[in-house]
C-alpha cells in the first residue's frame, strides 16, 4: 500500500531564518539546513491535529507546535537553563507516554520536548 513513511521536513516562516536555524543547532543539536541535513533517530512520531480552540499551544494565532523526542529530558533542561533558555514544566503534561517540557524559540514559537516512557 502506498503511504507516507515519515516526516521529510518541517518548514515554517521566520523573521531571521539563518539565525533561527543557528539557534536550533546550538540549543537542540538540530543540523542547520543551510549546512547539512539532520539525521534523526528512528522512533515514534505523533501526527495529531488539535481542535481549533485548543489552548495547548499557547497563543490563539499559533497554528502548529513541533515536538522533539529527547533522550535525557533532565540533562537537556539543565543544558538549556545554563544557556539562558527558559524551560517550562508542568506535572499535568506528564503521562503514561512520558515526560514533557516546553521552550520557546527566539521568534516565540513553542517547542515541546518529550522523553518517551521507557519500553
């Protein structure tokens, strides 16, 4: 059966595309698309539309939020905090699927960090 087999890219508008790409590389280790293609690890990906009136993303005008799987949420939180990135956690975000934290990139886009529950 012909079907999609993975996400090939995430594209979005930015006021400073090169600067934002550098920010994602510095803080999250995602290769700058102007230099190389990021090779992500295989794993779960959730594709989940939310109701238009959901407040989960934050701002009402926010149409999307990216979620990155991480291998050590506590370690990444410590790294980001040391680098001056504000990290938010809430007990109600954590569930049987894992633990979550949220940051915002320099342009205000919410970025969710997810450490899946060990299987």
